[in-house]
C-alpha cells in the first residue's frame, strides 16, 4: 500500500471510503457505490479530493516567456484570472503530461499536473526555465485541492457560509454574483473563514463545477462544511472510480491511457492544443511540425452493443474479426448512457464515425461502432 495520504484521509476514513493505490498515494476509490456517485455528479453534485495532484508555481518577470518555451500553448496570451489546457511535450513531440495552467498574477502562474507526473513536470519546468528571469517552486505538498462538480455545484457554494472574494465585500455578499459570472476556465482568489482559497471554474467530469485550492491545514474544515451544506442538494463524496467513468463519458484523455511519451497530440485529437503559430521555439516544436507518420493510429470513440464493456488493452478488430486494427485505452459500461463506451487507438483507415468494428472481450468478439467524442455532453454546453 502507498504511504502518501491526503490531508483529508481522516475524513475519508470516517466516511467509510475504500482506498486504492494511485501514483504513490492512498486515495478513496469509492464511498458508497460507483454508480450512485457517478449519477450524483450528473444529476446533483459530487465532492472530490484531488489533493494528490501536482501544483508547480512559476514567478518572475519572464514567467510567461518561460512557459511559452516549456509547453505547447501560448501562456503569455492569458490574462490574470484565465486558465488554459496545455501539454508538456518531450523533444520527440510525445506527451510528458497534460496540464491546466492558471495565470494567477501578472508574473505568476500555477501549473497543475497529474499526480503520476508531478515530479517529472516540476523537473522539466525547472530545466526549461533556466535562462529566464523566473523561479519555479514545486508546491504540491503545500496545496490541497477539492472539487465540487455537478449541476448543483454553484448553488452549494452559494450556501457555504464563510466564503469571501479577495478584495471584495468582507461579509461575502458578492460571492454569489462573482461565482455565477465566473466563466469556464477562469479563476478568482478568495477566502474561506480568512484562509486563502482559489476558486477555479474547471473540472474533469463534463459537468459545471469548481475546483478549490487551499492550504492542507484547513482542507478538512472546508470539505466537511461543503459536504454538510451540500447534502440537501444531493451532493455525495465521490471517488476515483466515478471520476474515471465521468471523464470517459466526457471524452477527456487520461495520461497513461490516451496520452504517453510516445503519442503525438494530433493522434489523440489534441492537435489544436499545440500552438505552432506562437512566436519563438518551444520544446517539441520541430517534432510537432513534422508530425507522426501517415499510418499512425488515431484515437476514436467506440460504442458497443449489449452490456459487455471493453477495458484498457483489449484488442480492436475489423468487423469480421479477422484483422487486429487497434487497442482500447479506456472502457466501461456508461452509467449515463447504459451502453458500453470506450476510447481506442485504431489504424487511420477505421477512424470514420459509423465504422463497424469488433472488440475482443474475454475471448469473444463483440460489435462496436466508431463514434464521435464526447459520448456525453451536458445540455448547457
């Protein structure tokens, strides 16, 4: 069993959570049932502990320039309070990690990395910032991260007493208006009972919601307050199992499944995340400009018949089952749609939506159809 625990471990134990090893951490995989937690997020709200994620801060006059060189997107174009999804590439154009970068000040950026890659991301950013007037700090151990996701997330945060917007009304009277008007991929600094909190309207579930960055010392108080206030709104604590089926339905890639150091972003449908139009060089530019070979496999969505779900590493075959044409990267029986869904890399000749294929599930080939991603999209998108 991993020995790193979240600052919320005591809360999870009290809630009867089951734990799993994840990237060196003991993290809750479920509290009640995967299906109940998944549906709570789609229909009401879910509360997630994401404290295992990595947080790296860049500060300095040339922090923007350093990030423009370090990652695939143009971070200098962000205004304070904006966030952007981007990729950390290696020199060969493969993906070291996918990131959310928040510009939290004129010369300050917060980079959020996957837990499994946090150290690699911090190391790469340190190396790539050399020569720029910026400093890089790995603050992963000093930050707790709590996510409230689902259609009732906004109303739940409105009901929490003790929130305030930094520089705003001392009694928090402006919190509802500020959070309601906060656009997707925007963040605003705030307080919870005088402790700093960064409210970010981001998430990984396909639903509206917020991610709250705070110090580990009062994460328990914040979690318990949200859980108590949110219960009448249908909020449930949700574990990694529900998080995985939610992001799969939303067609969101996961490092180690859809992304890795040998995968070009364009193969995963993320070619737009690599900004070849930005000025100057960046790590991975030359390889990205060349791109993968014409026969490189591409990521597609698959929807199956019946109830037998494909899982990661299952082989994909032609419709008649005679030729292997790809491999599943993630798969599950969709709790929302009620049918098996999967993401898979397939030979480019089989990428068109509507193409019939088969997936071998426990020795038997089952029919699947290539489907446009995402499988699920909330109505208000």
